[in-house]
C-alpha cells in the first residue's frame, strides 16, 4: 500500500497510508485507517484547536471550555467522521452562528492542509467531517 509522510510544523512526522493500491482494497479501509488512526486524529485536533484559539473572533467562545473536554469531544467527532461510525450521544459543546461556523470551517480546512496529505485525501477528510457536522453522518 502506498504511503505518505505526514508533516506538521514543529517537526512532528509520521508515516500514514495514502490511497489503496487496488480498487479491491478501497472498501476495506476507512479514512481513519488511511490516515493512521488516533495519532493522526490527535494531530488534526491539536492543529484545529490552535487555530481556533488564535482567531480573535472565535477564541472567546473556547475560553470557558475545559481543554481536555474539548480535545476529547473533537477526537470523538473526527474519529466517528473518518471511520463511518456515528454515535447518537455526540452533542455539540458550543453553538456557533453562521459567521463563526464559516470561520471554523476555514480553520478546519487549513488544519487538514497543514498535515500535507495528498489533495484527494485532504478533500475526503474535509468532506467527511463536514457531512458529519451538517447532517450527522
């Protein structure tokens, strides 16, 4: 199976699967498996939260949230989105107005792109997360 190097500023790197070698392998691998599982999810969560906390229009919404609870909630969200498994117990920690939601979406895209995966895999991750956020699936 082909591999890609996942690079994040600060020198963190890891090897992850990129795309299946043959079409017959595609159905057996979830996006979560293709990016390297929980380790990759943690990198995505850290990159996203860092961006959200640096955004002057969004940072105040996250000040009162327990950082560990936020990281856990985000990790569950992305794990479910990328594995195709949904939990009926998942609930948003905060409500965002339309402008804030759009800003968060931009930060999510930037966080995913910072991982330097293939453009196709980045698009698949983004669309999977957005589908989960908007429609719960």
